[in-house]
C-alpha cells in the first residue's frame, strides 16, 4: 500500500500577498547545468551533458492550469525511476509536477476542490510528449484528495509513489491512453 496523509496547517490567512525575492550576485552570472563558460560566452560542453540537461529538474511544474490556492501537496518518490504526478479536477487536468527518483517535491498553491491523482514512473521523459520513453507504468490513486481552506487553516496532503509498509492508500494500474498527458 502507498501512503496518503492529510494535515491542516493552522496559519492565520491574510488578504493580499507580499513576496520578496533576493538574488545573490553569483546567481546572476552562473551558467546552467551542462554548460561551460568560455571567454564570457556559454557553450555546450558535450552532447551527453545536453541530454542530461533535458531531464526536468526535481519539482518542475510541467503543467499548471488551476493553481493559486493555499493547499499543498508533498510527493515522496522512493522509486529508482523518475515520476510525474498529475492532479485532475473533475475532467480538467489541473497541475503536473516532475519528481525525480528517490526525491521529494511539493506543489504549494493548490486551489480548493477535490482532485483525482494520477502518476507515471519511468525513464527518458519527453517534455514535448509528456511521457516517459522507457519502462513507463501508469497508475491512479483510488481515493481522491480534497482541499479546503478556511480563515485559519489550509490543507496539506503527503503521498508516496512507492509502496510503504502500513500505508493507507491503494492505487490501480491504468491504461496509458487514460493518463492525462
């Protein structure tokens, strides 16, 4: 069984949002992964580094149509393969996130509502196709996740993509055609 855990975060909510971004001077001149700096220009060091750079980073949001809420989803991928988790609200694909193998990622702005959770794991993910090229498995959590925000609390769900002893969630394999790509 997999694990799904719900927490309610009791933080007073306020109208409006204040955001601050601090950039260290070194970040402004750093090179992306897989690039080498030569006399102030970026050049790709090798073909293998380019392929590695094509793999999405952990926690990268691949699709975001319904966000802006205060709910959170924490995903633990204990498998040896990368995964993509997709939230579907009604019949509408809401959010997809990339979770690398043996990593944890979070979605921090889930709107209130009830979501069905789909996930796929595999290797050689294609961002253009939204699918893994090798060894892909497609599953869905049987239970839905409900997000509710009040004046004093918001919902936080935690789930795993790997079976956990004593887990409280069941999944079902699905046809790849039924996965919300």
